[in-house]
C-alpha cells in the first residue's frame, strides 16, 4: 500500500525547517490565503483543513470567504488583485469548484503566477508544458505533483510504462499526463468519449483513477475501478472521490478491497493522494515565499 504518511511527514518536516529559516534569515513569515468561492459544502471543509495544516508547520494562513451572493464576480477579481499586491501574502489558493461564481479563465489570468499555490495560472501551466520546472522546487498543481512524488517515493516503475489516466482536467489529468510523460512514461488521458476504455485499462501498467463519478450517483456513466478491470501486478492510484449528498457517504473511484490482491502498488482511498495534495500545498507556499525573498 502506497500510504502517504511517511512522505508527507518528510515534506512537512522540510517545510517547517524552511519556514524557520525564512523567518530567521529574511524576516519573512510565509502566509497562504485560501479563497472560498463556490458554495460546495466540502469546499469549506477543505479550506479549514488547509488552515490546520499551515498551523502545524508554522505557515500563517487566512480564509477569505467570498462565497455569499453579496460578492459579485468583479468583487472576487478585485479580492485577487488585492492579495497580488499584498507583500504579506506569499501564496494564494482559490478553492475549486467555483460553481459559476467567477470565470476560471479570468481568475487564473488575474492571479500573480508568483503567488499561484496550485500552479494553475497560464504562466505556470506553460512552464509545465515546456518542461521548465523541477518537481520539488516549482509551483506545480498540488495533486499531480503529489502523485508524481508518491510514485517516486515508492519506486513505482514509471519509465517506459503505459499509464492510463481516467480524467483530462486542468486540475488533475492533464498536468499529471505531462509530469509522468516527463518521467518517460507513455501516457493516455481517457475521458467520457474514450473508445474501448476497458481494453486500455486491461493493458495499462499504471492506472490513475480521477473521474469523480461514482456509479451510485451517475449510474451507467459513472466509473469505478475493480480487480476484473486491471492486469495482475499493475499500479493503481486512487484520486476520484465525491460525497453523496443524500447519504453523506464518500464514494471513491477505486474499489480497494478487490484490487488489493492484484496490484503491485495501490494508494489507499484515504491517506493517499489527498494527504499528498495537502503536503504539496505547504511545499508550494514555501516555494512562493522564497520568490518574495528574491524579488
Ligand atoms: P473533473 O474536472 O470533473 O474531471 C473529471 C474527468 O473524468 C473528466 O475528464 C471526465 O471526462 C472524466 N470522466 C468522468 N466520468 C468518466 C467515465 N465514466 N469514464 C471515463 N472518464 C470519465 O474533475 P477533477 O477536478 O479532475 O477531479 C477528479 C476527481 O478527483 C474528483 O472526484 C475530485 O474530487 C478528485 N480530486 C481529489 C483530490 C485529492 O486530493 N484526493 C484532488 C483533486 C481532485 P470528460 O472530460 O469527457 O468530462
């Protein structure tokens, strides 16, 4: 099982040391601002967790709640410009999804790339596409970065492997495709229009399941990876998760119980990619704070 705890602890230890050093040597106290934009109830939980994580490693944090209807799209953009110009704020994460409150394109074009804690501004994504980054020291999207680091940590054989990612979003699938390709895998991003998904899954060496469409909620258009769908000895990374609004249950892309005996590498549904995503946000915050020292 590729549990994230040991690697996340190492990352947090190194972040704590960097935070202390930045304070001591440059008088900089790294600060992250999380924007609560959409009204999705789990977004509140996620931004609260980010505050707790920051406190653990000595990073200052603040949640700016612009989710109520009193805030217009223009107000949200003005708030982003405000943090861009605030030298006491080093990193910013607009919590997704925005639920139509503000255009993603406008927001990420407004956010300063130097404060882009989730690596989603056009500048940061452009650096990724051009392979102008380092996995440890650049502002890369947190979830794909966390997955790549976890694969390295557990020595998942990525080079030369056939990787199938279920999902092609800008947040997860597409940046991960590029990171794993740069680790010399041959990567296919699959989606709702992919032909023969089941055949592609059967031959994949590594599968990343990031659909977020549990069959319990989406019926036939839903996705769940089970043992019968994969080849013996493959690696499976579980990303997709959605809370069922009627039962409150968390529903995952991956059926861990059946895959356990068949996979050579498997991330748990909880204590895997989510933990890495949170650790990478802390790492990105310190990277951004170091930019401010140099500017
Ligand atoms: P998204 O924007 O909704 O993208 C989902 C992708 O999955 C789309 O590309 C979609 O195809 C594809 N897809 C959906 N159903 C499919 C099916 N039945 N067969 C094949 N492809 C299918 O979501 P996202 O932002 O990428 O996030 C994906 C999931 O990961 C969500 O559950 C999210 O909560 C979770 N997540 C977890 C973490 C974590 O830290 N654990 C972090 C980020 C995201 P189309 O493009 O054709 O629509």
